[in-house]
C-alpha cells in the first residue's frame, strides 16, 4: 500500500480568477443566452422602429416652408406615430430589473435548492472565492448588456428629444435610458442574489426580488428623482413638455397662499379651479376664467420643476446611488454567505 | 497523525443540539464507519468536517491539525454528499472541467481512465446517467482530486447491490493505492465488518462508541447465565435480555484484560450485533469515549 | 478457493496461484477467512514456498474489503511464519503446512472414501457424517492436547494486547 497523500501545504495558492470565471460562465451560460436573446428581440424592434421614426422626422425637417399645411401634416404624422411611449415604454422601463433579477436569483438559490452547494462549496476554491467570481461575472455581464441596451434606447429616443416632445425625465422613460439602465439592472441583480440566499429557493427569490425592485423604482421615480438637485421655479404659465413638474402653488406678494384661500376667493365669483395643474385650461360653463381672474388680482402661479437639460447629471446621480446600493447588497450577501451554514 | 480531531465539539440549531460533547481522535489510514439513527447527528458531524457548517462550541481540526473549512482543509478533503450532487444539465466532460477549475490538484487522466473503464461517456448529461453511474461519477470527481480524506454521506443508499459493490470496491482500492482515509456514514450494518476498520456510533447527538473495530470487539462480551450465579461485576451493561431462567447481558469492559466474571458463560460479539445493541440502547449518562489513540 | 493450475504451472510472475473468496454469512471474521484459505491451500500442497500471495490491491478490488484487513491477514501469516513480505514485491509463501506428502494424501483420501461408503451403508446422511467426524475429532484433539483452542473460534484474547 503506497502512502502517496501529500503533506499539508502551509502556503495554499489561491485558485486563479480566470479559472473561476470559466466556472461562473459555464454554469450560467443559459441565463446569458436567454438574456441576450430577449434583448436582441427588443433591440431589433427598437432598431426598426427607430429607423422609421428617423425617416419620418427627417421628412418633417426637410419640409419647407415650416408653416404650410403640408409641413403641419408631416409634423402631425411624426408626432402621432411616435410621440407616446405606451406599452413598449413600460416594458423598457421594467426590463433592466427583470433581467437583473432573473440573472441574480438563481446563482445562490439554485445551488441551495438542488443541493449542489454541497459540491460547489467543498471544492478547493472554497465558497467565498466561488461566490465572488459568480457575483462579479454576473454583475459585469448584466451591466454590460444593459448599458448597450440603454444606449440603444437613448438612440431610439433621439429624434423625439430633438423635436422637444420626449420627456426624458419622466418615470417611465428615464430608467430605461443611458446609464440608469445598467444601474437598475445591477439593482435587480443584487436584490435577486440576496433574495436567493435568504429564500434558498429560486421562485420565491425571483418574486420577492422583482417586488423589491419595483418598490425601489417607484420610490425613485415618485420621490427621489425630482430632488436630485434643487428644483427650479418659474411663474410662467407655459410649461415645457419635456420638463418634469415637481410642484405647483399660488403666491401673492411673494408669499405662498393656501388652496383654501384660493378656493374661497374664486367661489366669491362663482368659479373654482379644478384639480389639474394645467394653467391654461378654462373652466367650462362659467364666464370667468379662474386663472385669468387670479392673475389680474395679484396672484401668481409658481411651478417648481426639473428642466430637461439636467437629464445627464440626473442620470449619473441615479446611477451613482443605485450602483452603490447594489454593491452594498452584494457585499452584504457575501458577508452572510461566509457565516451561512448548511443543514 | 489524526485525520479528524475534535474536542468538546457541539453544533446547535436554534435551541436543540444536533451534536454535543463530541471528542474524537481518529488516526489516519482507516475507513471509519459513522453509524447512528436518522437525525442522530451524523450529517452534522460530516458537514462540520468538510466545512459546510461551523461549530457552535468546541474545536475541530482535520488532516493533522488543520482547521476545518480552511483552504488547506478544503484542498485535502473530498466530499460526496447524499444524492450525489451534480449539475444535471452539464455533461460529464463539463463536470470534469468544472472540478478541475475549482481545485489546485486534479488528475484528469485518472478521471478519464476511470470513466472509460466504467463505460461512462464524456458527452452524456450528468442528469441522464443511472443512479450507479452518477455515484461513480461523483466518486471519480472526488478521487481525482487526490484527497487525503474522503468523506461520504450515505453514498450507497440509492444504489442496487451490484452498483454498491462496485462503488465500495472503488473506494477501498483508492485506500490501497493512495493511502487515503475514508469516513462514511451508512445504515448498512451488515457491510461494516467487511469494509470498515474504525467505528464511530452517534446517537441523539452524542458519541457512544469510538475506536477501531478490533479494540471495540475486544472490549465487549456477551455474558450468559442465571441471575443468581452470573453477576456482571460492575461493568457497564449495554443491553440485557431475559429469556426464561437465563439472562444475556452485553457488557463493556473497562480494558482488554479485565477479568471475566466467574459463573457466566461469555462469548465475544460481532460488530453488527454490538452496533445494534448500542443503537437500541436507552440513553444512559454519556460513557467515557474510548479515544482511538494509536498504540 | 480456486487454484489456477495452468497458470501456476506456467509460473507467470504477475499472477498469484491463489484467489480468495469471501463467505459473508459464515460469521468468521474476514481476515481470518483469508488466513484459513492460505493455510488450507498450504496444507493441501497447492501453495508452495516461493509462491506469491495476491497483491493487497487485487484482493481489495475483487472482494471490496478493507485493505487493512488484508494486511492484518498477511501479518498473521507472517507471525505464524508461513509468509514473509518483500518490500516492493509482495508477500510470498515461505513456510509449509503440508502435513503429508501427496502420495500419503492420496492414500488417506482412498481410505476415507471406503469409510464414507460404510457410513452411508449404516444409514448416516451428510449431516450425520459431519457431526460424527466433528465430535470424534474434538475428542481426539482434546485427549491429545487439552489446552488447544479450536481454530474456527476467534483467537482468544491475549493478555495486554490486541489480537
């Protein structure tokens, strides 16, 4: 009987990262292929539609003179065909989170669910190095894919932006474009990974990660984004389509006036303001235009807003905090993993 | 050199102790059979040894003083868990590649040779192999790492008798070839005498038997006699059965040359008999474990 | 026990003339079965000094038994001076238990066959013959050598050490 077993090596060389990278890639190759396929389909749609849009816009631009009925028609045709985002807009907005979560949730959850962690975490590389390579590979992959996607969506939006009809800061548009898209994909990924570790099952992890992502996106869109920089204010009644309105109120002599006072003032002349903030809508069925009445009597309407010109600063601010949050979640996952024990 | 050494080792899940006061010193070069009822703590001990879980209390070192779960320990220990965890959608060749990339030491030619001898094709998906083939694949991946300790958690449970024989023959041949130590948990008491030479019996989270099988058999005797003429001289009684006027008592001697009580017929017991008696034993205050100190 | 006569006559270096088998239900410890099979072969002159016992690895691979068990059996044979190990080459028979020459064995076999015919004629069946032979043998050895323990039992505990 030969005793070939080697003596314990006091200085253990760590397994090189490229080898671990191969492991991560091979294990999640099918997820990658699926994501690429999905993005390719959507990307193809955006490409085709984007080219059509450009043709229509170019036709409008080339049309002279600018005020003729023919050119108005060209404008109308461009505006109506491509002006509203609709369903595709919602899909584009949700896509980074969905792809991120679908990529992230199975990484730990499937190992725990199928029991293959008993193989993966007892190999020479150890669980921390294995997990780090899986998470880094997945995060980079997801970020790169969605960065390309975000660029494509921004390209798609370009004519609309140039025409001044695309509200880039709107909640259903902003997160799918530019660098916000890869940021939100990272958030979906990190939430998926952490949920996977906590639930130990793929489906509950996916569901909860998507729910958490949606809540975060809702929070960002409804509350945070409009305050990245102090909003600007204007007393003008003409608001641009592309600016994001944050708030609106009436002042008199420089001081804010409560809605109750506005309403009582208007009721005295038999009219009132409806709930919409659109300053130019006249009240139907009354001889007095409430807005004009208030303006003539020294009131001013102040609107706080974020201008479209702040799009790129906001993109980087959003990417910054979302990516930082994602890294924090991934770090927390690794920390928990180190302590996690198997039953 | 002790392949597994523990001192007061315990693991708690919530408020219940899966394993407690476990003190072992298992020398290398043996095939250790880890025996006990379901839920007794066998899997917990194995999970601690391979680093999948950490002790709640006490100490555990492997491979001659290396902390369990450390890179050196992971390097020298190969684990085949219950249900042979493999990635079902990967091919056999992929599994080989994967294992090679996750370890410092991997003997690809040995693995290929073994799989060829067993008739397992490189291209098949791991999930499509039969139970016996999956077991042999998992074992091949483990042995190709040239570990010093092979840990098997009920490896033969899903296998038919022929597959079981082939599996154990592979494990034992690796012992003969490479001098590896093996610890395996099993319910197959009938096989114990043939394959194992060291026994650890765990019941309700405590170690009840621990030592080489030769030593353990030397320390137990079955005494038969009438209650009035045969007294067990104060030795620990493991099991006592009365049939008619005769009483049969399985006793544990404090040492191999302790005198046998007069007035009793005594015979040695087999390992299967001994193990069953301990498994049936009503919990008594923990016996001082016989530590397998090499002589 | 199968003796591969042709191979032993061809004296191939690589093949041992002895192939072990295991009877798991006999209650006899594994290592002892191996020892007994070697002694049996020696007694019948089927293993001669200089023959190599099977390599540990071969026995383990065939029978799926613990290598330490095979080593224990070979150590026992060495203690009984029946075999000795040569480092790197294997374990070789060096003693002999052949208690009678082959012609003597043939004569004994012939007279035994005659006795068996008589026993059958007297009405004994196979179990009866075995019982008669066993008890007569025991009486014979007890009378001749009162301290000896039967070879089929576990070796008695030696004081202060492992068997």
